[in-house]
C-alpha cells in the first residue's frame, strides 16, 4: 500500500465547492480525505468519524461519498459552519440568490448614504485596539440589521456564515497565522471597505455551491451527517462500541495556537459567546487545554500508562529549563505538555472504543518546540497508542515544514536560542 498522502494543507480547499466557504487555518485538504476514503474503505455506507471536526472537511467528503459521517466539535462557530455545509443540499439556491440581489441593493442604496444602524456591537467583545474602524463598524451593523430582517431561517444562517467567513478581511486584525493586529504585522489599518458587497459575493458563491452539493451528493434522502457540539472525550461512548470503519482527524497541535481564540470575534459577533467565561470553558475543554491554564498548577503528572522513557525525559528536560522564570519558564510549559499528552491517552482510549476490529485511524498532528526542546508529538502519540493495544502502521511526514515556523524562536518557546523545525505528520493506527 502506498504511504504518501497528497495535498495535506487546508489551503488546497480554497477553490473547492462548499469547502471554500470558510477559511480555516487548522484544517486539512479534501484531497487528503478523498485519498483516505479510497484507500481504507471498501464497502458502501460505512461510518466515518472525526473527533475534532473543525469546519467539517472530513464529514463533507464522507457524506458526498455516501458514507455515514459523525463529528465532534466543541467550537460553536466551527460546528455552525460544518452543519450548514452538511445541510447545503436542503437549502434553496433560488432564495439565496434573491438574498444576494437584495444585499446588492443594500450595498448600493443603504451603505453609502450614512444610514444609522439599529444593531449594536457585542457588548462584551474587547480587543487591544478597535476591531473595526468606525465606518466599517457602521456598515457591519447595517448588515446585521439586514440579516435580522431576513424571514427565511436557512437564508439568515447562510448570511451569518457569509459574514463570519469574511469578517476578519475588513477588520484591523489578520491571521499571522494566529489572529493579531494588522499594525503589529506591519499592515495598514482598514478605514473603509465594501462590507455588503463582500458578503454578497460570498453568498453568491454559496448559492452556486448549494446546487453543486445537491447534484453531487449520493442519495439525497439519506440522513445528514451529524456534528455533535461537545467534546469527544465526553461523548464518544454515545457511539456504538466498535462501530466506526475509519477515523480521520486532526486534534489541536501542542504549539499553543489559540484554536478557540482565533475564532473569538466570530463567536461574539454571531452571538455564540456572551462573555469571557464562555471562552474560558472552551479553552478548558480544548485538547491539552491552554498553557495559561496549565501553568498555574503545581505539578501535572503524566498519566500512569505513559511509560515511554523518551516522553518522560522530554518532560523532565522542559521542566528544568528556565526555572528562574517560574510558571513562565520550564515548569509551566512542562505542565502544558504533560496535560496535552494525558489528553492523547484519553483520545486513544476513545479511538479504541469507536473503531471496529481492523479499522484504521489517521491522525494529522504537528510537532512542537517548547523552551528549545523538541516535542515530537507524532511519535509520542504513536507510543501511547501502542501502549493501549493499538497497532501503529506507520508515521508519515507529508509536510516537512509548516506555517508557523517563526513561533519556535519566540522567547517562551525557544529557551536559550535553540531552534528547530515544525512539521506535520500522519499517524496511521489500526484497531486490533
């Protein structure tokens, strides 16, 4: 069997119908999923599981191929996007195109005339500098008024998604790759922007893809794929034991990218988040939690089942780095990595529960560099899987260098000037 996997980065989805609706830094490509489905599934209407579904790349491709798809996703914005994609075949493209026409009229007649919106910004959404300029914010709020007047709930949701997918484009923030101020990245602020036209263009694209999805999806009367807005750790036992034929996923990487914080504006503006406590709950549920949460614990011990000496030695080496900095040095970061690896144990336990005998799991995972110490999470996950009775078929590295390589030389990660290379791997695991 070939070991190469093609087109791993999500960037390959930017022109693919339905997948192109939402830009997603933490995703992988539809071509990678198609490869996996053709290699590892032989029968019709098999069950494909994605425990960390993101915006639904795995689920959409499995659904299009005629399989039963199940996903878990704790981020409400990502789950919202995935559900809309998976229900695209049930949306009226005629109604969407009517909304496009109405929005174009709004862009021509309402935006330019200085109209005052009735909508208000989310009251508890705070950023270090204004997220939108005054003029852009006025146009965004006028758009919110437009969405509120839409009587068709499905069209209203598609409008919300079109806004959310474009909202950073006309803000004073950008992805570098984590969400940060444009000014800090050397980019000019955005004082004005054609907001309604940008959203209209996105909605027109979505209308086109709705027709494509309906024409491409096998057996329209099949139930939609499901996206469960909960942690896989909490919900996997609701899936029948040994009932899944293929698992494809990519858990958040151990490099402290702010997975949920990257969508903080979307969560607030779509009213999926009301307060910082909602965001903290998501961060706590996140795979490996966040360094900011783990660092304050006196000592995070590794799960007793982790007996790999390389893992133990790595945690010890991190813990002994920059001790004088306390929780901001090695001790805090060792807690973070130990928490992440303990969640790898929980993940493997759930994986073993769900997979039928002989079924395959493909886990896309990135390594990390913490306090100048290499953390090969791909090998560590493979070791943990083996310890729990799963067979590691191989660890493949289709992407030897990945976006975010610059973070390894930051003060908290690089320690005393050491550097290294970030990569992505596919850990191929088989159930006994």
